[in-house]
């Protein structure tokens, strides 16, 4: 059912700028595409900040596609964006706070004479966030959701990660959101001047990545003050409590299909939401009717029908028709079609390396052995990195230490990975690996499948108070091509020289390391501009150490699948 092809049943018609009044009197506006005949139809709703005339769902033709198959499709501008009134503050009015814009919209749609009263929701990224936020308010007429690539906790899967600010993504995103919202933010007299300022900044965004301190970012003052609120409140600030939905999974009573990508910036949010509702949903029906699909994709709806992630080709099976994928889900829940989707395996996931789809009913998988691979000082020499050590399932007996210098003015660059606004996905990574301390296995004698959550526990110290620690796993083929699999970051705070044991969440992956390939771990202290840099009272350099072997053995834990 991953790549079915269906035929249109209806001609369609369109209506623009339909108004709905929220509970506080604010008017939101939407466009409607529907079958060109009278009658009642189920409704699909996207609530987006990206303009109801464009945006992600219009970008993949979903209004026309679903309307031609018997749905009314609504694309709404969220509060304070484009044609809708009010003030835009990300995520704030879409959940279970004083304003419940998603809830109010759904209940209005359910009462219209062209509606069957059965509402489904669509969209991804921010319009995935409006779905997840709406889910915790439990509007009674939402019968199903299909959420593409979104977050469960904005402090860990949108704005920060491991305590570091997601600079590359968020500065670019906030800038685009601000530039496209000037009609709401400034007077006509100020519009041209402000627009020119923002375009000049856009043309020099690389320079703005380098500016320190980040807070306050002056050009957002009075325009998008929420961006500086984010910077002023690094986690675990109480500011983020209303934007963390982890405590609300038990309120949710809606079947949800969750879609993620192994290289998506919100991958962990997708997995967390699927697991949370599957375990804690309000009813057994809801727990049993969560579905998950994860492909080798970067962020965005058009990338689901794309075999490439970054520069790497994952083969023809990687590309899926996004609309056809969603249609059976809504046909079952909104139209009552007995198409068997309720009896399918709960999880579809793409195994990179093998480049094939697999299915399961539990995440993490049942047949998983969590195996420690130790960072050993024994020289491997397979790459000319800062130091090329050995990665092994056996740890060295002797304690040892490997040292490197982190230079804030010459940081190790980011190259692809789970990000947005800057290049994402897979690129040949050797140029970056060479700037790191590395640990590699010998060529594998047999295939090794790694599917599930990945983490690293490492012993470290620094001569500075603040330090970032990035651990990256790559798949090295016989030609030496270094393909990123997953990575993670943790920002530590300690007195100079203090040894810390830290745990780095590297999120999750599914990858078959083929016979003859190597596993390579890279360790470094910057990944710029994807993440901001750990500053230390004007100090340009820090001397950082990773400890190996004996009582301070650092390691990565890999979910090995026993096929």
C-alpha cells in the first residue's frame, strides 16, 4: 500500500478567504477546494503559517488530489499570518492554552452543511505542529491525523538540541517568517525600509551566523520578539513547559499516522510522539491505531517522493507518492472504507545500506541487542584525522586520553545531517571527519544491521567552563566514502579540568553496514553553523579531552538487530 495509484472521481471547485471567528473574536481565513457537486463530504484541514495560497500542501497538490477523491480540503492561515488577523507567536495559540484556534476551526467545519462532521488533519513541519498541538486539546470531531515531520518538545527538537541552539535552522527560519509577515508587523510607511533591511541581512546570513553574542538579535526586536525569547530561555527554563507535549500524550484520543525522515530535523519528535501515544493514549483504540513510517528523507513533503537525501541516492524504493500514501488512512477513518489499513503492520521503516523497506509492530524493535562499541586509543590509521583510534566491542584495559584544540574562530563545519535552512542530508563526510578524533572498526566480515535509538556515553574534560561534544556515526564503504548515519550534541558546563561522564542522544537510525564496510565515529567540539558555539568569556580556544579505556571508557551503544 506504499505506492498505490488511484483515479480522480470528481471535478473540483474553489472558494477563497472564508472567515472563521475564534473564541476571542479574532478572524482567521482559509481557502476551500471541494468536489464540484452538492452533498456532504469529510473534511481535511491544514493550518499553516506559510500562506494558504502556497505552502506545503499546495506544493504537493493535495487540495486538488483529495477533493477529486471526495474530500473538502481547507488550507487556513494561522493567527497573525497572511490573510488571518491577530498576532503570530509560534505554537502559542494552537494547543490547549486560552486560545484554541485548531479546536475552534475544527468545530466550525464540522457544523457546515457540506461537511459530514468527520474531520481529518494534514500538513507537516509547522502545520504538523498545529496538528500535534490540536491533538492535546482533543477536538471531538477530529477522527484522524496524518502528521509529517514535526516535534513533540520544541526545546529539544526545534530550537535547541542537547543544550545547543539550532542556529543554522532557526536563524534562517525566523528570518523567512519575519520577512513574509511584514504586512502584519510594520506600517505602510515602514514597510519598504524594513523589507530592504531584511533582504540585506538575508544576503549576508553567513555573517550573521558568526555574530556573538546571539542574544539579543537586534533586527528581530519589535518584529519577531519570540526569537529573542527563545535565546533568552535556554532549556531547562520554565518557558518551555507549555511547548512540551510529552506530558499530554494521555489526553490524546485520535488515530495518528506519523511520518518521519532519518535526516529530518524533527525526527526525534516524530518517534517520541508515536511512542508516547502508542503507550499512553487515552483509549485502547487510540493506542492500537498509531502508525509510523520513516524513510531516508530530509525535511519537506516533496522530498518524500525523492530517492536522494542530500547528494546520496538511496534507490528507487525510497521515493513514495505522498498523497497516495495518505489516502487509504483517511478513506478508512473518515469514509469507513474497509481497506484493511487497520490490520497492517504498525511501522514501516527504510533500512539504509540495504535500501529496502521493512515492517514491524513495535519501536524499538523486539529483536534488538544493545551493544557497546568502545572508543579505544589503539591506532587504526584508516583516515588521516586528528587521531585515528579503534572502535571495538572490547574495551582497552588501560586508561588513556586524547586531546584536541577547539577554535571558535575556526570551528569544525557542519555538513548535512538532521537540519534545515542549511544543506541537510548526506554528503561525503571525510573532509569533516579529518578535522575530528576518529575511531573506526576493521572492515566488517558480515553485515551488521543497526536499527533503533543510538546514544554515546563519553568521559570528557575541558580547560574551559563551557564545551560542546559532538559524536557522529558514519558508514565507510570500500572506496572510503563516508556516509553520515546519525549524530548528536551535548553542551557541558563544568569547572576547568573536571572530568564528566555525559550522555549524547544521537536519536535513531536504520542502517545495514555491509560486508567490507567500516563503522567510523567522529568526536569534535563544534558543528557550525548548524549549532551555535559554546562561548567562554572571550576565550577563543579551548583544550578538550576525551577519555578512553579502563575506568573512563567512552562508548557508543548501537541497537544491533538479530536477523
